[in-house]
C-alpha cells in the first residue's frame, strides 16, 4: 500500500512533481516555493507535508531539500514524464499510425522526438508539401533516407544532390527500386556512378523518412497497406537528428547495397 501511495504522490499532483523538480535544483524556503509557483501557503503546505511524509523531501532550518530517495526517484521519473509528454504532444499521430517497423529500442527513446511537430497538408496540396520538404533538404550537407513510396519529383531531386556532390545514402524497398530502375534507368545509373552516393535495397518497410545534419522528417502508414500522404513528423533538434540516424542505421544493417544495374 505504501508504494501505491508513493506513486500517487507523484502522478496525481502536478504541484508535488514540480516541487520535487524545483528542489532538485536547489534548496528552497517555503517563501521561495510560494513565490515560484505564485500560490498561497494553504495551497502549497499540504503538498509539502505529504512529500515530507513519504521521505521525498526534508527540512533543515528553514530550507526544504530533496532527499536521496527523492533524487533517485526523479532520475527515473523524468524519462517517464518525457515520453508521456512526447506522445501527448502529437497524440493522434502516434495513435493512428502503424508503428511495427520502428524498432523497439527507438520507441523506448521516443522522448528524443519531443521537439518534433506534425506538419499536415490537405490531399490537394500534397506536392506543395513535398516542395517545402525538398527546399529544407537543400540546406543540408548530407542526406540519408528510407523510402517505401515513390514521389515523381524525387529522381530529379536526388540526381541534383549527386551533381552537387552532396553525400547521399538511400534505402529503397524492392518495389520502389524496381520502379526507379524501370522508369528512370539513366538517372539511377548517374546516381550510382557518382562519387558520394550509396544505394541500398530492403525487402519491405512501412515508413518513409529522411535525416540530414539539419532536418528530420518521417511519414508513416495507417495500416501496412495504407500510406498517409498528409502528415509528416518534422524536427530539427539534435536528439531528433540522432534518433533519425539510428533508425537509418537499423535499416542499412538489414539492406543489400546496389553498386550497379
């Protein structure tokens, strides 16, 4: 029963959680705490008494301190809060899409995408969205991407990257690769013969994304058979770029490199 009470102390009160985070940074008096949260003593004192009772904080003279137990708990509690906040921020995106092709270790670190936003376009403006997408990538000094969909403008865009000697690594599904090989043979040959390009083929994957040194964008499927052309999860923070690079490395490890056709 005690453990359940301790769990409720942190999960059922925003104030108690925030007090613990505040005291993690520095000891504070009751006046400091009231001023920080802009509340009165009757509002904050019961929360403090509960936290004292559960050994999350302690009082020395006039200052409240976080206890070793409180610090140990918050070390593990913060990642839990961050992943919850990440999911809630873009809740419909994560609820509505097929996630099975994202490795579990990266789903475990979903909080790395906390700074990302969902960019949505109506179906009528889908190619305007991809125009903005390519403009963002044009600012990058390298490109890595996985694609299970074919966009008509992409072969010319990727060849343009190769002509500018931008290091580019692409992983295509078997179906997309076959379409590019059959319908854009010359462009594919040019890409493969360029000095800073790599091409890999993977059996199948139900997602599409690119990651560069400045930009990460990922689109998903609603079901294994239905691609969502409207919503992209987009971010530019360091943690998002690292997450995207790790996702690329995962698929590169299970792909076969193509050097010629």
